C-alpha cells in the first residue's frame, strides 16, 4: 500500500494535471525535486495544493523544450506533493513522491492554463506495493553502478546504497543517471522491476563500452 493510503488504481483520480518535463521521470516511491517558475505551472501547483495534492509527471515525446504544447509520451507517473516552499521571487520549490505510473488516454479541454488528461493506472497496479526483486543479481547490479560512477567521476555513498532495498537502488538510478530522455522513458515503461533492471544494466553496459563518451539510445 502507498504511504498515502492508496491501495489500488480506483483510489486515484482519473483526471489529473500534467507537468511535461524533458529528461525527468518519477518512479513509484521515488522523489523528485522541482523548481516551478512558469505562471501556468505555478497555477497548477496552487490548484493541486488546494485539492488532492497530485500532479502527473510526463516527458514530451518530441524532446522539444521550446514547443509550448509538445506531443506527450504514453506513460507518466502520478506524484503527490510532499513538501513545498515559496521563494521571495514567487517560485515554488516542491518535492513530488511517486505513487503509481499511468497510461495517458486522452488530453482534455479543461480550460486551465496547464494541461490535463484522462489516465488509467490499471497496467501498473503492482506499483502500489514495493517490489522485492528476488530474481535480480543485486551484487552484479551494484558492481555495474560502481563502474559507471567511477567512469564518470560521480561521488556516491555506497554504504547507503548497500543498505537500500533493491527497488530503491534501481529506481533512484533510473531517475538520476544522466541518460537521454528516450532511455529514461524506456526504464519508466518497463512494467516489472526485473525488466527495468535489465534495461538499466543494458544502458550501463552500453555506456561502459563507449567509454562514457556518448549517451545511449540517441
């Protein structure tokens, strides 16, 4: 069960606000810090805070950050605002915690400055419970992540990684590793933790083979 009391897809709203952002994915039980400054998204946060505090994170399908209304990916994640503050210059600093992924079914003419859509969570009903990943080679996964971090000069608290649940290790890596948007979307859309791990390992190996000089799946 979600930390917020959500037990099944029917517990979540079918119509949600959307926050399209290139290169940003949110996994169930993952956290995403956002700096919100565009007026339409400030309005979205205001409305979310006044309501059920949920926002749908989704990547544009085109990867074009200059398009004010880009086509959207087929899958995103519903997140709940779990922390927020307002800056002196009117920005919101918010933290979203992932609840469940969704399939985007239909965008709506909602009359708001931000986009809204009708979504379904049925394909990802298992997101409500933490995946244990018993069939995942955890030691091999951590070795691959250490090699990747060393190649790129990333500083990682490996003691904390060793103590974290396997799902947390995979999902945090999926969110924070600087893969290109298509690679991140592939990990988001992997239905099971095992499938996501295999996708992550393939991306890590691709990067290692390239010597860290190019990003995969461009």
